[in-house]
């Protein structure tokens, strides 16, 4: 027995008693919004594969072609021998996609958020950091890693942000505002034009996590930062959701990216993304700008789902995107509802604290453009039966 095994066991018992025990389950992704788990086919309302690109043949083909041409791995970190012409060319494509001067590749959105915030605060020691209360855990982790005390404003309450900036930001040597453009658990959006205007008036740096907007919203799927041209200082996004592959990016000014190459530990000390990952990203960037029909389909499906849930008396928070929470409150109830839907061939993941605030446990319903209106109707009818 290991030195801490008894403590691990006690911690797991405590987690289970709170209805929060999590386990790993093998899943085989399919097409048309279907997958297989535990020997059964399920209609998938839980994945972030919003455009269905994870199974697109072009991504698979180009990923294989890059691996065949450049090998299985990058071999080193970017500052040693890990930067190839393919890395540089792809970063130029990402910058053009986002309408910025430059971009950098990261292994994941978590890595980017957790590593970039400490790097920013290294350049601006003592900066006041203002975060939306509901930003992703990786952003909170980045602040904690930097030793920064977050000044949290009420979710999407920009009047509250302004008041906090006036009260606690004026005397600080610098100010950083951190938000998401699409919030991953509630499916609502930040008002980026107003945030950009607030940041300008308070001389604040605006950091926006575009993980769940990239590919889905904005012109050509480039994200919501386009709604505030020149107003977002740093946009982070991922290729593991609507873009169908893996990895993340940071986009901004050339000066910002040059600084991160020299100061961001998560970039400096990580092995460069492998060629196969680059190939999938490159293919996604070919496809996504022309997928307006799929984006329209997603919006239509989301409206249909919100309408159906409203008729059942289920709270969908302020969702305006392809992410539609069905908030049921109690954690045990959310887990039970998820189980009953699975018995009916529908996968709807239960999300519980600490991922969401206590009392707001929910089914996080994530739509895909490969679903049909009848699939949404089937989910609504199953929920009606279960409730």
C-alpha cells in the first residue's frame, strides 16, 4: 500500500457521499451525432464537437499526411528544435483567421490559460485582475499560480465590473480583465464591444477565452472577438471543440506573442505540438470559414431545444448558443436524470459542483450541426417522460 492510499480512499468516500464521484468510461465516437458506450449506441448531446469535424475525412487525411511527411513527434520544445516551418505557417494562418498580428500554438486551452496569466503578471507585477465569476477553472488556476488575488465581478454584470474598476483598479499599476466570450456551462455570451470600451476607458488589458466560440460564432467562425475589432488584447481559443482536433492558440499583437515566447513557462518548457495535430488544425482552417450552413443549423437546433425545455418548465439560464443547460438544481437529481436518459439511448452529461455553483446542477446539453430537428424533439420527449 502506498503512503497516501488511505487518504486517497477517504477522499474518494467523501466525494462519493456528496454525489460527486466521477469515473472514466470508454466511448467510441461515431457520425451523425451518434456514439457507442457500454455496447449501446447513444444520441450524443454532450460532446463539444459542434460542427462534427472530429470525424471529417479531410482532418483525418491531412493529419496522417503530416505524420507521414514530418514524423510522429516534434522532438523538442519550440525554443530548441521543436519549431518547424509547419508550426510557423500554421501560426500565420491562425493570426489571419483571428485578424491579429500574430498567434502562438499551445498544447491545450488549459495549458494556455494556466500559463499565460502568470506570464502577463510577470510583466505587470501588482496588476489588479478582474475576472467574471464564472470563467473556466483554468483561468482561476492561472491567477492562483501567479499569486494574484482575483477581483471577481458578478457574471456578465458589466456595471459591477465598472464599479470594481473604479474602486480597486485606479490605484493599481495595471489592470487585467478576464472573461470568456461564450461561457462553457451556461451557454451565454459576454458583451465584448462594451467590455472593450470599458477596458479602453480604464486602460485595462482584455483577455478573452474563445474556446466555445471558435468555429461557431463570428464571421467565418472566427469567434466573437471580431465584434470588438482592436478591442481584445488577447484571444485564446481551442482546436479541440468545433475545430474537431486538438490544441489551442493565443492570438494578439506581435509584441505580445514575442513576449510570451520569452516569458511563458507553459510555452517555453513544453514539447511542440506534433505534426499530426498540425495537419488536423490546417484542414479545419480550410473548412470552417465556409461552414455558415452548419452554424445556422446549430443556431436553429439550439432555439428549438430552448423552446422545448421552456415548455417543460426547465431553466436554461441565459443560453444563446449551442450550449443549453437544463438546470435542475440538485446534484443527485441531475445524475438520476442523466441515467434515465441514457437508458432511452440519449447521452446528456450531468454537471455538478464544483464545476458549477452549488444548487445549479444540470444537464449540459451541447448540440452538433450533424443532429436533426427530430433528434432534439426526441430528447425533449424523453425529458418529459423522465420528469
